[in-house]
C-alpha cells in the first residue's frame, strides 16, 4: 500500500519541483499538473505530484496521517483525527 502526503512546492526545476512536507524534502515530477508554482500544495505519491490541494484538504490529510501515526503508537481514541467521519454516509 502506498500513502501520499501533502507537500508544498518550494522551487520549480523544469518538469520537476522541490517540495517540502511532513518533515521531508523531495523532488517531484510535476508533469501531471498545470500551473504549478512555489507555494502551491500538491499530493505527492511515489515521486509524482498527483493533484493540487486546497489548504483545507492539506489540513484534513495531515490530520488523518497524524491519526494513523497515533494508532501505530497504540492510541485508541482517534475521533479527534477524523472529525468528518460521523458526517459520511
């Protein structure tokens, strides 16, 4: 299974961008996206920027990833990490 993470574009280098997120810096292929510029948030999967993200979506994904990390540490009360789940059908 692969998990993507939100990363913010820091610098454009042709078909690639240097991005930072969740304590990492990575060079991502940005050919799948239009109009990528520094400051834009992208969803990074296996060295590729797959989609542009809004600030709200970045917050939601990071919260879910924090919840996953908490679960792996043995935390059992995870409702705070997934506040939108009760709203889904």
